[in-house]
């Protein structure tokens, strides 16, 4: 899988005696494998406050006024793109949406050239969705944009995992100690991977379940050395017993080559979440889905729209969670820039005369 | 200060106190209790976090967001903002914007424990506990029992304590 260097990922650690905010030093949100538990919990806390903002008559604050956020989407998306757009607008940022079709990408412009052009036009943060795993890392490494990964190939979808964690915490009250079952096409799922990192970091016990051909091979051959912090169970009726959260994944017909999936009907029979399977889970169990749903395949319509389904809440929470991510990232990047500028000045002006005006 | 607020507003009708986080909050609650004691009236008292309205997000500090709590709709109410120290006025500017995003109050007034001068905006407080002339390179911090374990106002210069005074009451 993709390995990333610390320099790209963020955390350039600068020693400091003052109390450090958990996001200090972060420059990008590429995946959650490099997130500490504190950082994730800070997103959840901040998202609570963003939800307060969304509950007011005026659903907008001026926090990111003057910042420009570019949404660059090389893949189709409704909820993620609109959710990022609303999040940025609710924070007062200027938002530019670019779809690959209709842009210079059609003339053959490369991702990096496009990114540099957008930086030249004044973009501060790039929200990127791309079919190639690792594409956001390339932009992060070779431009000075701050990058938020909105889904890259088969690799990661960090903000989806954060909003899933937020929704679980909101509905069940905690994440620590919960048993979470992710069902379906794990092999092609960036949602499954980012969720495993996120939920495991928060103390949940994550299990992957799906057709053997759609599970990551290493996790089948050696449970203990699975490439993601999750267990594997091949039998859904066994795996679903007593779990707190069930997350069926979309069967991604566009990513199938035809050889791995016998038929949609047999998939529904063996791996579809229906009322009988839901009954085997814990009595308070919730059902989540990253959307869009294939009803009757990975999830039955009456479960998808039943009282245990939190699909609608996931969509609603997406805006608050993305507001939290954009706010924290902007603040962290600016803090780093100011620190750098102060460091650069240090030899000239020795310490002492700093203004102490703590309170405005 | 609590007496002044009630006097100026001709009673407690439509009055709402809003403490600015962090140290305006316990001060607002003290005013609330003082009014309850001498007026036998409950004045709604809320808490406002204005981090998302600050103009210094880009000045380089990651600030955790805190909860705001408004006990009633502020529309047509007489809002009294309560804060510990009035300095440049930028916090109050942000608070005015924040309050107006919650509704349209009939009026907004400002009560502060300490006014240390050096305004950068055309603002002044309606109620001031104490005017404390200070120089720009001093820091003036209010400590309250509810948060810091004791009540005092500390004026520091270049990280060294120069003067420390204590007020016991805000009413």
C-alpha cells in the first residue's frame, strides 16, 4: 500500500512549552493513519460547535473570510462535493468548484499543472477527489497547497470516516469499546480503510466481512498482520452477532471487472443487510451507509429507511464535520506560517519585547 | 455594577446577560446572582464563545471552539455583554457580530470588570468595574474563583509580576 513520508503528511514537530493544540503542525488531511486520537477527538468536539452554528437562524460564521477553497473533483460525487462546498461557504470562505469534465483536464492538463494553476489563482486549500490512489499526496508534496483528500481511488476517504465516527458517537454516545462491522467489497473501499484507522484509533473493535475475493488478501492469510487495524470474518451471520454498528458498503459496480462477483442476487443473499440479520445485532445497533445505496443488494429498503438507519444523519453531519476539518486545518496552517516567520526573525530581535496583550 | 445595569435599563424587563468565554461567563453569573438577591428577579444569563468571529484566526493560534448557550431568543431583548478585560475592543466587535447572527436585539450594552485602555476600535463600555491605566507591553489578567481558584487582577510586565491587587466583589 501507499507509504507516506512524515514531511508530506503534516506533523513537522517544533518543540514548544506552551500548551499545544492537537492540530498544531498539521498541513494536510490525506488519510487518518497519521492522526492521533487527540486530533480525531478535536474534530468531533469542533463539529459539535459547528452543529450549533447550523442550528441558528443564520447558519454562517465569518471565520474563513478571505480564504479560497477549491473543490477539484475528477470523479462523480453529489454528497461529498456539495457537503464540502456548503461547509466552506458556512465558514465564510470563497469556494470554487471544478469538475474534471469541462476544465483544462479535458485538454490533457496534468493534475499537478492544474493544482499549480489553481494555487497561482489564489487557492489556499484544495479539496481533491481523484480516481488514482495517492493523487492527493502528489499535490501535497509538489505544491504549497493544503490538501484535503475527498476520496482517492481505492485508498482513503478521511472525512467520510470522521463523519461516520461523529454519527456513531452522536447516536450511541461513545465509540470506545464498540463493535463495528463493515460488510462488503472491502478490497475496493476507501471508506472501509479510513474507517478502520479512525475507529480503531478511538478504541472500537472493527471487523471486515465480505466475499473472500473482495477482501484484502493479506488479512485473510494472516489475521494478525492485516494491513489495517481490523479483523476479518468470512461469515456474516456469525460476524453480525451482537455488534453495535453495521456498515454495509456499496457494491461498486463501476470498479468490478466481472470476475469477483457471481451475481447481485447471490450477493444480496449472502452479504445483504436485511431485517433478520439486523435482529442478530445488539438491540441498540445502528445501520450506516456511505451512499449512494443499492437497495435490495447490500441493504434492504426497509432497513435502509428503518428506525435503526442513520444514513440521513450521516449526510447532515457531513457538513458540520467538514466545517470542523476546514476550520482546524486553516488555523493550524496559519499558526505554522506565523511560527515560521517568528523563527526567521529570531536572530535579529532577541526575546523580551514581545507584546503581552493577551486579551483583545 | 449589577445595580447600575438594572437602574440604567429601568428594571430587569427584557434583560439578558451574556458572558463572553472564558472569564466573562462567571462574572455574568455573579451579576445574575446579585440581581436575583436585590431584585428578587431572575435574569436570563447565557454564555457566548466568539472564536469563529475573531479577526485573528489568521494571526496564528489554533483556538479550540467552546460552547455557546443562549437561554432565550435575543430578538427584542436588551442584551448586556459581560467580559473581564476591555482592551483593543476586537473581542467585543466579534461578539456584536455573533449576537446579531442569533437575532435582532433591541439594544446591546457592555459591562467589563477592567478597562485597561488602548482601544483599536470606536467602542466603549457602558459599565466599568475599574479603569486600570496600563501600558501596551503589560498584560492585565483577571482571575476568578470559579476558574482560577481565587479572585484577583494581575498586571504583569515582561513575565514578571509588578503589581497585584484583589477585588472581592463585582457588584
